[in-house]
């Protein structure tokens, strides 16, 4: 997953007990906060996985998710994404799938 604002990879972390991705656009705690920068980008993994599953046409979901089925679903979606030759680009407006440039 990449940031559509700064083209960095998104960091994975936990937020309110859920797996989430974020991009702070190069900000670290060692930098002074005086420079203007875009707002931090946050994406919940469960929302993104479900949206990608639908976009890729994965019809195995039954609407009754459990912790184990969420893990299975995430693994299945990650495999489908790798096999499709695409990756996720997120920005504050949403997300999109882009083709991996193999050149």
C-alpha cells in the first residue's frame, strides 16, 4: 500500500484495537512541527479489505464475519491482489488499484 500524496509506503499499526494503515508524510517525532504538511492519512484495514474484495469480484463472503474469517478473508484478498499484479494507492479522497510496473 502506498500513499497517493507522498508515494511512501503506509505504516501498519493498531488504532482502537483494529489493524489500520497510516501515512504521516515523512513526519517523525524528531522533526520540528513548524513545516506545513498534508494531514495524516488513516485507513482501517477491515474497510479496505472488504472494498478490495468487492472490487476484485471475490464472492466468498457470507456477511457473517468472525475473527478467524476476517483473517482468512484478508489472506485471500492479499493473494488475489498479488495475483492481479496491482497494488493499493490511498489518499484523503479514497483509494485505487494501480498496476505494478515490472519494467
